[in-house]
């Protein structure tokens, strides 16, 4: 965990490339079929087709574009080495704008109409929450979603391949560092008002509870907006020692700048914020802001 003011983000292709290796290993059973033998959906003599529903427009588009770029780079590397059993890997990506309705219909279309072999690189908790059940029902692998949502850690979801730490794990580490290293006990939470935000909020609450503490307050904002004025006013009034932020880059950056006009708590963000974009938005204000 580092200050985003000095953080250098790992190239997206490194993380997604690792996930892809898992996907490729899982597709090792996709071998050349005997005559008249049916192959898996999305598998032809020449390629294996993956589908991606991701945010390519709106305030969080950098996250989706980064995921797509990373997957494409990893696919290129595999294809240059001969592919998987001689088949090239191909990606079809569609923009869900970080909205659940779009993600649902895109995922269903990729599975039922396009017939992809696997879904990869879903971006976000709310979108994954509607996409993952579709892939589970269809028996389609759901690989490397860009979320730390706890529900995707359910052992019953045999088709899900997680690469990231969960938000419960991230927030536990945040509270450990705040309390043990800095002696901080007064912690507030700013969270996005959806399943992403509430998942992270619950992680903070549980981590504090294990130490006999509770948040001094928790305030939210609406997804796909940067409207945080009411929430930041409440944070300033509560005057916490630290603020854990479960949100996206635009809202988090706006909130940090607003709060710092009056008070200067320690800020910590979960990994979904997109640290490179956040650091760019904050500039010198990024010093003392910590993220994964």
C-alpha cells in the first residue's frame, strides 16, 4: 500500500495476463476433436473466443479500457507463441457503461447469441452481480472480474476464477495499518451507493468490530456521478482521523479535494478506484492518500 502521489501502477497487461494464463490452463481440455465430435462454444479449428462486458464510456471508462488493453496484450503474446492447441485467442468487448441493465443484456447476448467460450475482465461489482449468475447458469467460465466482491468468493461458484484480493481482505489490511501503525481509531467511510460500496463498507465495519471499534460515520454518493458535496460536508463535520473510500476515481478525487479544504485526515482507497487516474487527478494532493 503506497501513497498514490508516488504510486506507479503495474501495467494492466501483467495482472490480466496472469488471469489469462489461468483461463488458458482451464481451456487445455479444448483439444482437436475427433471427426463429428462437437467442441465447446466459442471454439473453432482456428480460434477460442472470449467475451467481455466492460465500462468503456463515462466517468469510469479508464478502468474498462485498461482491462481491455491488458487482455488484448496478453492474447497477442499467447497468439504469437502459437495460441492454445494451435488456436488463436480472440476477444469481443462491448460497452456496458458501468450500468447493470446493459451488463445483463450484453452478457446474455455474448453467451446465447455470440456463443463465447468464456467471459473475462468484467469491470465492477454491480455489473458482475448481474453477469455472474448468467455465466453460472450457462456453465461459462467467468474469469478475472475486476472486483473484490465477496459474493464471487462463494465456493459454490465453480466457474469463477478470481485473481484479485477481496474488498474484505483489502479493508482488513487498511484498518490493521491505521490502528497498529498509526494508532488511528476514528475512521469514517465514503462509499458508492450500490453493491460495490456496501460490500466495502461491510468489510470496514467487520475489520473495526474485530478491534472493538466502529465507524464514526458512513456517507454515500450515487454511481456514475461525482456529486459528493453532502457527503464531504458530513465528513468534515465528523472530523475523523482517517477516511476509507469505496468509490471510483472522479468521486474520490472530488471528495479528497473538498475535505482537504477544511481538515486533513489520512485517506485510503480500495483498488477499484484506479490509482493511476486518481494520482493524475489529485496531483500534489495525492501525497498522503493511500491505495492498493
